C-alpha cells in the first residue's frame, strides 16, 4: 500500500476523493438542514393557523363544546384553562405532550400559593382583556395520541381570554410525518449516491491524471534509455500541448543538447590537448635521447624552448579546466589603467614597443586573471603586427573598455568568432613555434565572460585588428579623471 501511494496518480486520486467527500458531506448536511427547517416552518404555519382560528372563535364568545375543531389525526387541538386542564379537545384526541408549552406560564401561576396565584392572575388579566387574543405564538414539538396511535407533531400555542374573562390557551398541532419522510428519503438518497459519486470522481481523477502524466512517463523512459545507452544525441518526446509537461520536455531537450555540446567540447578538448602535447614531448624526448647518445649534439636551447612551450601549454590547459569547472577568484576593486601600464611595462622581448593611452577606471575582478587576458592579447598583437601595438583604456557609459590594436593583416569577418575557439589558429599563425597552441584568445574570452564582460574583434581604421575587452565598472567606485 505504501508503495502504491508513492504514485502521483494515487496521491492525486486520494486527495481529490477526500476533497469531494468533504464537499458532498457538507453540502448534504446543508441541504438536509435547509429541508428540515423549511418543512418545520410549514408545519408551524399550519399549526398557528388552526390554533388562531380556534382562539378567535373563543374570543368572540363561542362555547368550548361548540368549537368546530379539525380531525385529530390531521390537526390535534386542545384548549387548556389556567390550571393546565383540558376543557376542550379535537375529535379522537386522547392526549398531547408538548415540550416547552406556552401554558407553562399559566401552570406556574396555578402551582403557586394562593397569594401568588391571585397576583399572577391579575397580571394575566392586565395583559389580555376579555375577548382578546395574544399576538404572540409559542411553538414547541411533542407527541399526540389519536385513536390509540402516538405520532410526532409540531405545536403552536395561543393565549386567549373569553368574553367571560376566562384565560385559556389553545394548542394545535401539525403532523411531522411529511418532514420526517422527506428528510429520510433525502438522507437515503444521499447515502446511496455519495459512494457512487465518490467512486465516479476517483475513477475520473485517476484516468485524467494518468492521461496527463503519460508524457511524463515517456520522458522518464527515454531519459532512462539515454542514460543506459550513453547516447546524448537522443531526445525525449515533446507533447504537442503547451502545458507544463511540454515545457518540461523542451527544457529537458535543451539540457540534453547543452550536455551533448559540453561532452563533445570536452572530447575535442582532450583530443586537441593530446595532439598539442605530443609534439613538444616528442621533440624534447628526441633531443634528450640524442644528447644521451651523443652529448656533443645536445641542443640545450631547443630543449629549453620545448620545455617552456610545454610548461605554458600545461598552464593554459590547467586554467581552462578551472574555468570550465566554474572557478572564480575573489573579486577585488582594481585600477584597470594601472594594471595595463604595469603589464605593458614589464614585457621583455617584444618585437615592437607597446604604447599605452589609459584613462583611470576601476573594475571589480581577479587581478591575476585580467592580467592573463592582457598578456594574451598583447602576445597575439606582437605575433601579427608590423610596426606598432597600441593599448587604450577608456570609460564608455557603465563599461570599462580596453582596446589592443595592431597594424597587421587583421582578422577576416567570417573568422571573427572562430578565432576565439580553442586550438584554432588561422592560416597566418599555423606554425607551432610562432602561433602558439591556439588557446590564448579562448582563455581571454572565457575570463571576460566570467567577469560579466565580453571580448570582440574588429578592424582598426588602418586595417589591423582591434580587440576590445569590455568589463562592467565597479559600482562602488567614483568617477575619475583621465591620467
């Protein structure tokens, strides 16, 4: 049972059944109460009419024995004096028992001592004069025995004083058999209909829920198959509807597509890294083997160059792995102009001198990672420039913009996005000695994006390449003046 309740269909069906059951019970109880109140109100009106007809006749001087009272089985009637004794009754009426009789007031007076009785009677006579009938009617419920049969009735009591000044109370009853039969029939119908309605409601809820969750089961089965086959090119079925399940399927497929692209990128990365590492390792091994066999032929400079290249490649691969893992260094405010000036001033071995035109702007980021971006951009510019490399730092709205320009051949328009891919070297830079591993620009863009910025390339006015690094300004920093 517990295992079955783990199903969404079972829980939804149970919840819907409970809600419907509570609603039906509440509605049924309200209907029964309203029906009973309505029928009792009708019985009160009927009893009041009979009682007032008899009381009106007495107030006009008609004698007890001359009263025209209805049949006892339809409307039992009794006329009581101030002592609670019946002075007249309907035909075949053998006795009446009324709860909360209106004549209790007269009976309490009759049961008091003589002094109190005189005072009570005086009060009654003051209340109603001879020939008067009370405006108020007292209602109660009880039983009456007619021709030996006792049944439940609703009674109405009316006080009256005859022409001779005799205070009386007229009781008339209306049968409750119609109310009891109607309420009983309605209750029986509800007891029979409630289970049927609950069964129908639970069945419909189960079927509707199963139909609604059928696409979810299809998604689950396909995901299980994808996991078992490790084929990320497969996709889950998308329903033709526009509901939450359809959105779940679309989101799942988008996730699978992103995961497939990530895995493919990782595989390509591993393959490219292996390929890039193979050349310097093979070259270094060859030189060391030659040096071991013939020490006089050892190319120390070449071995050092291959080792440095291998070290740089390993550092680049390690940084990319950390970036892919989402690693971010602690951000701190820094002056971008000072960082650019420092990086440009400490470079050695450049073919051409780097000119710097920097406006002091502050950004928040990792000093080491941003310095790596600037270094990669300057290395790329030095490889492709002819006579000059210029670096500018300026503020543009809410952004700090760093431009690195050279006067080389530039980047073709159709290659301006591909140049930021990993292990991509354009034709001019395909020599491994000069062109690097093709990771510098990829690392620079990844770092820029992870700092909330961007890195793009376009042509300079003179035809070279202009790489623009945009970073959001540090909001806590105040505007500064150019330096």
